[in-house]
């Protein structure tokens, strides 16, 4: 029955329907007569043709596959720990940067603040005991530059744990991170969001997808970002950036697909140099001097975690550009060809008037009134760096079937040229940097110092020719074997030019790197697996920072062999509840050798050092019940120096900036009337810092728990509102600590934000 005239036929349509029926009636009658079965046939039961409906079981948290063509199987059949963080989870949490998105995988984070007076810039990510900052990729292409990455144009973040030499070439000993960019699709969609929060947080994004021609599969997508925000709990520090990311696709519904994309991001931030560790657990006074009262300093109270010790001239200016052409073609025989070409360029200009709380830098500590105590701003930290990358990657995938054996072979070549130029910046006058009040610093202290490029610079160019092949063999429906091998021929040219003489020092390093992996996987059921994996990776001298050195103790000395990492992993993966929930578990051991160590007898340096990371990692991702989503992970990792000197300030035989235990959880539930509520918890065990001879500073950053909450409600079909509250119990904790222990980055106190999401 028609219950609304909204869907009733108009009078014109009724007349047209009657006329068409009269015209077609003779034809229909003739067709019935010709096809009419006899009485016997009518009595027979009629069999309808089977209709199969295949639908995706993916939900907002659980992904089925990784994006790379090198991973031909579903995640449940991939024999390695590989975590995929989807944009829906990132959006629920209100995460805006890569560092925030990585909170969804346990034990991965920006725990290292920097060396002494220097401060790490960008995504200084540690993973399973090692720095993974040089192993960040965008769509499978290395992303150079130590910058903070925004996720406004990111579809998902893929975190691969363990060596990935055969997949990506030189990489971190313990994994890599791949950001998957948003691409055009054949569905019109117009999305946007506006966020306002504590510390004057302001952010707006837009995600617009327009089908230009459905028949030819042409579509255009545009992602936009504008943000001007303070940092909760920190004075002066600011994150200001804008970005634009257009992409144009052709042939989305055809065998040949072409996507042209461009990314431009401009940042104008005020960097964070942290606060002194005075008063933190484990802090004691440095050695007594004429200006330092040890007793007073050792019992001094903590400084405010909001203090900013820089000057009004501090800045972090970043310009990043990335142009990409991606072509895919499906051959009639089932083979698939993929080619991606990219040119990227990142420029960063940075100044942080940093500090070191040494006895020599402190003043007036003999005075009982702590408000009179001072510290020198003694370490202007400059960075003037330009990174460029030009690459072309071609991958061919082909399936073969021989009886009960099915094979998928993936082969490819990569041609990549990377260049990094560092300009030396120095003060151009002899003016002393203004002294800061230790407890009440003022960013507006009068400054008259000037600076400029000194004329000195270094440049490193790393050219790599790579070839790889992977073979996945399925034997029946129970066994999957995978093997891969990669050859990288690299050549690194490094030049250092002095400021005064303009004399150049040139060093070169060239070699062939062979890496590989081998795994066996057994499927107890269709949607589960048990596997074992062995894989390796290699990092040549200068391969992570484009720098070579003649210093005898430097791992960047060309005389040394590449650092070699071997990973062993056994694990299991289960897709449960109609494949809506993924449960994973893995035991792993990673061994890194060829570390440079000094012989105590002849005092020469040899590659006898060896480090080890081993442990367990568990994960749960997906839908527990309809509308109840969860993403959780736990890791327990034991680290040690198997051969070589201890690297921690506390003297414990473990690796730095690596929590022994870590846990992450986020869960949300949508009520029948549309209200979505959610929350999460994060735990990080204590962090051991590095050692450099500093006296009195904390050797560890304490463990902590942090809890977050979220609520979202659809106002109508076009608008929904989301409230996020972070650090619900206002926990004070150390997010990152520097090598000397003089400075730390405080964790954000309780803060909140409100976001309006729009969709049309």
C-alpha cells in the first residue's frame, strides 16, 4: 500500500503506464503461448539458479588486508605481526598526528626527547628497543625528513613489527610504519570537521570526493587541513599548520587505473624543549660548585610542567611537498602490474633556545628563595635541513595453479635517489643569550642575538637500485609457505664543506645488501592460522642519516659492515565471530649484531656488539557484539646487550626508551538511539634513559596509566557532535626524557575537545 503520496504515481505516469501495458500486451501473450509448458511440466518442481551474495565483513576497526602488493594474503594469513590502524579508529580518538595514531599499537611511541641540549624534531618513534624514525613510509615509499606528520590525508596506518629488509630495503631493526593515503572513489561524498578544544585548539578539515565520469571511472578527491593550536599543559608551544592534498583518478572501473596525487603541507610551529627534571623521582643534585647549594637543589620542588624556557625567536618552519603518479593494470591472464613514481621535498628551519641544568649553568641556588634561581639558555639548537627523494617502483603479481598447489609470485624493481643537505647555522654576534628564571621563565626576556648560515654544510646522496621477489605457495587448504629475497645496491656520497676554508671532505660507501624472509603457516580452520617466521634486515653505515664519518668509534664509518638484524617469530591469528573480530598472539626474538664496540685491551673499535629484544605481543581488534568495537594490544618485551657496554644510565642491562610492558585499549559502543560512547586506557612501563656522564639526573621515567573518554551523537543525517576528554584522572607523567636526563616532556594533563562532523 502507498502510505505517502510522496511515492505515488503522478497522473501523467499513470496514463503512460496504461499505454505501455496496452502496447506490450500482445507481445507478452505471444511469449506466454510459446513458452507455456504442458501440464506434466507444470507439475514438476521448479529449480531456481543459485544466487551468491558476497559482502565485506570489515568493520570500523578491523582491516582485512595490508595495502602493499607484497602482502598477497589477508592479515589472518600473513605470517608476521602487522597492525593496521584504520581512520575510523583514529577519528574516534580525535588523533591528528602519526604519533597519536601509533598509541593504538603497544610499546611504540615518541619516548626519546633528544641528546643533551638538542631536541628531537618530528616523529622520533621508538619501536621494540630501536629508533624507527628512518623507517616511515607513505604508500610504500620512504618518507624523508624529521617532521611531525598529520593524518588528515591518511586512510590507515600499518605498523610492521620485526625486520622488513626484504619488503622495504634498509630499515629499522625492529620494524617499519606505512601511511596509506586517501584515494578517489566512484562515490560522491562531502565530509568535513571542525574541532575546538583546550589550550585554544582550533582545527578544520575537509574531505571531498566527486565523481567526474562514472563510465570512464574518473573521480577527483580533495583533502584540506587548517590548524592553529596550543598544546595542552604547555605554555607558548604551538602547532600551526595547513595542508592541501588533491588527487585525480582515471579508469577506476577498468583494468587500467591511474591516480595522480599531490600533497602540500606548511607548518609554522613553536617547538617544545621540555622542562627540567629537578624534583622528579630519582633526581639528586649535581656536584657542588661555588654557585650550587647541593642540599637546596637536591630537595628543591618540581618546576611547573607548563613552563617554557625558550625565547620569542624560537620557531619550527616546515614545508613539505609530495607529487605521486600511480598506475595499475590487470592483465587478462590474471597478472597485475603496479607502478608508483614520486618526487618529494621537505625543508625545515628550526631554532630552539634550549638549556641544560648543569651545575655550571645554574645561578643563585645558594639563596633560600627558589624564585631567584636561574638557569642559562646556553644551547641554541639550530636545524636548517632539506630532504629530497625521487623514486620509481614497479611490482608485478601473478598467480599460478598446479594441481593442489597455488602460487602467487610478486617481483619488482625500485630505483631511488635520496638527498639530504644540512646547513650549519650559528650566532652572528657575541651577545649572551638571556638567563631564564628556573621557576618562572619568561619567553619575552629581552633578546638581541642574531644568527645566520655560516657557510658550512654537509650533503649526503644515497642512490639505490633494488630488485625483489616473493613467492607464496598454498598447498591444499591447510598450508601456506612464503619466501622472499631482496637485493639492494646502494651508493652513498657524503660531502662536508667547512665554513672558513670552503674545503670539501668527501666520503663514499657502496655495497650490495641481500635480505630475505621465510615463513610457514598452517590453517587449523578457514579463518585461523599458526605460523613461524625468520627474517632479516640490514642498515649500512650512514644509511639512516645520510652521513659518513672517519671517526674510529662511529657506526657511520665506511670501514664497517652493515648492521645486521635477524628476527624469529612464532604466532597465531584467529578471525572470530563471523570474521568480525581478530585475535592475535606472537612470540618474537630480534637479534642485532655488528654494533661498534671498543676493545678494552687494544682500545680499538670492532663490530663485536650484539643486542637482543624478545617477548610476546597480543592483540584484539574488531567487533565483539553488534555496535561494540574494540582495539587492544599488550606487549611484554625483554631487552639486553648480549655483547658490549651497558647503554642505560642506571646500569641495568637493557635497552633505552623501551617499556618492559605496554598496554593499549580503545572500545566504543553505539546505543540504539544513536549515542556512541567510548573510552580507552594506555599503560607504559618505566623508560630507561641513555648514559652520557650526567650526574644527579633521573635514570628512569616512571610508568604510568592514562585513561581517555569519548561520546558522539548524530544531530541529524548530516551532522554529528563528538566530545573527547583525555587523561580523565589528570595523571602527571613523563612522556619523553632526553639522554642526559636534564629535560623531559610532560604528558598532557586533563583536557578536552568538541568536534562537529559534517557529511553530505
